[in-house]
């Protein structure tokens, strides 16, 4: 009865299950797979693989019969290359998936940064428009100069009007 009550208790977490698979760090495995995939994609790997295959074929066709370890159909070489390909393809796919994830995160960050830049630009545009409207109400140097000229002309006109017509200085 106690085992059934333990199974149905919702206020406590379940005990971790034991797995038959070994535990590993997915990040460390991903980094190693990326290094391998990066190496498999280089010219150095292709050159070394070509050299090894040429040496393999030359050794197993020209060496004395008792020293040959893989006769003409090269079944062992075919097995080794198939094994290498069967591990290389998933490692390369894993590395590509990790790169896609990084690209997706970078794209999302870029999109958010662009949205912030657009919002900032729109804010600055509104501020500039407000400043332009405000400057429309501000007295400019030319306007003040014209007002002073009008005042001077008005004062001159008053002075001339106040002077007797026959008198001059």
C-alpha cells in the first residue's frame, strides 16, 4: 500500500529513472563533433585520406603475400571507409544543426536590435519635428532686424513729423 501512495503523491518529485545509456554532456559532445566536422571539411583531411588509401592499395598489391593484410577486393579498406562515412555524416549534421541554432539566436538578437534602432529613429524623428515646430515660433535674427528697422523708420517718421517744416539743423 505504501508504494501506491508514493506513486500517486503529486507534492513530491519522482525519483530519477535509471538509464541503460551512459550519461554525457551534450555541449561537450557537440563541441567535439564540430571539431571533427571542421577537420573533415578541410583539404588537409582529403590529402591525408588520399595518401593513406594510396599507401594501402600500393602495400596490398606490391608487398610480399605473407605481409598483405587486405587482398585485392580491399574489403577491409571498404569497411574502414564505410565506417568513417557512417560516423562522419551524423557528426557533420550535428555540427550543422548547432550552427543553425547559433544562427537562429544571432538572427533573433539582430531582429531585436533592429527593432530598437527603428524605435529610436522614430523617436528622434518625432523630436526633430517638434523642434522644427518650436523653431517656427522663435524669433530669428532676420525677423528681429526687420522689426528694428521698422521701429527706426517709425521713429524717424515721428521725428520728421514733429519738426517744423521750415527748420533744419
